[in-house]
């Protein structure tokens, strides 16, 4: 049951991130290649937090890349 809840939470988090991703970001931030390569990745539930170049904090690098966002530089 705990695994089902964890998986459901992960899927909901990824879906929310994908839905809220701004595709109108400057080319230097949004990377369609990252998005295309990682859009179907199954991300883990670990959530140390990582900041994307869009200024948003993503749960982890996997979630950030599945949204097509590069690292904050």
C-alpha cells in the first residue's frame, strides 16, 4: 500500500511539473532535447531539491530534465 501511495505521489508530482512547465522560456533555459530524452523517465521520490535556470526548485534532477529545464548556472 505504501508503494502504491508513493508511486501515485510521484506520478502526480511529475504530471504537475509537466503541466506547469513554461515552454516560452529563453532557449538558453528550456532544452527540448532534455525534454524529449527524459519525458518518459520514471523519477525517484527523493527530493533534495535542485534549482533550474527558470528559478524554480524541482524535486530532483530527473524531474527538472523531464521538464526540459537546464541547471541554474
